[in-house]
C-alpha cells in the first residue's frame, strides 16, 4: 500500500506542477482541475489509511497522516471560489509540498523502525 500512497503523491505533484501556469495567468482546463482534486482526495485518504496508528509511532507519523487534509481543504476552497487570492494558491502549494515531505519522512521512519526491530 505504501507504493500506492507514494504514487498518488508523485502524480499529485506532477499535476500541480502542470497547473502552476495558473500563476502566470493561463487558465487550466476543467479536466486538469478535476484530476488534481481527485488525486488529492485519494492521496489524503491513502495517507490516513496507510499511515494508520501502530504501537511505537511518534508524532511525525501522526502529523503526516493528517497533514494532507490541509492542502486538500484549501484546494477545495480555491476550487469553489471562496479563496481566490493568489497568496492562497501559494499557501496551497507550500502546504502540498510540506505534505509530500512529511509523508515521505513518515514512510522512511517506519521503514527504519521495521529494520531495527528485525
């Protein structure tokens, strides 16, 4: 399941990179926006499932499990038009990159813990 989580975040990162042309005034298509939103939803749900609590987890894993909900919620607000300012998009990008980093860190921490336990 970890490969699915990492793949979803990688695809989300690529879709977001494609949408970055919005910062230069070029409007993306509705299908691109829908794909970005759909993959973001899948990635956030996978993070909750894959990084579910297990004994011995620390705070990083707990934060990484729920953190992807922040860029998802902000992206939904952008998508429905309640947060149209450009600074909100920059915040969405920063939160998304932070989510990727936290999830990768949590996966690495669990892998190291599994290796030391065996």
